[in-house]
C-alpha cells in the first residue's frame, strides 16, 4: 500500500494502461522527477505494478482512474508479481 499527498493540479507522474479483464490499472511508466518517482523503488511504485485499489475503489478501473485524476490524497493498493 502506498499513501501520497499532492496538489490536485499536480501530475502524479504515472503512465497507466487499463486491464479491463482484471479491472486494474497497469503502471507502464514512472516519470522521473514526479511525485511518484519519489516513491519508486523496492517498496514504492514500479513499472509493471498493478494498481488494484485507489481510495477504497476497486474492481472498477474507471472509478480508480477518476480518483487518481481528481483527489489530492491517494491510497494505492498495488499488486506486484515476482520477477
């Protein structure tokens, strides 16, 4: 689980892809120097992580993306597959 605070107009710095069959968001890029980049690494957000829940919204990738776009406080639950 990752918690972060940002200004609502501040870009999170993630490129995401819909995984509609699983209703998750796949992290395809973490932009260097962004809010998310500060959380990158072993315990933070990495490319190929799946976001499975955002602020208690889950099983609905549209609702999760809306939370990411609109909210300043985000609690993200990530699923990471072993590499």
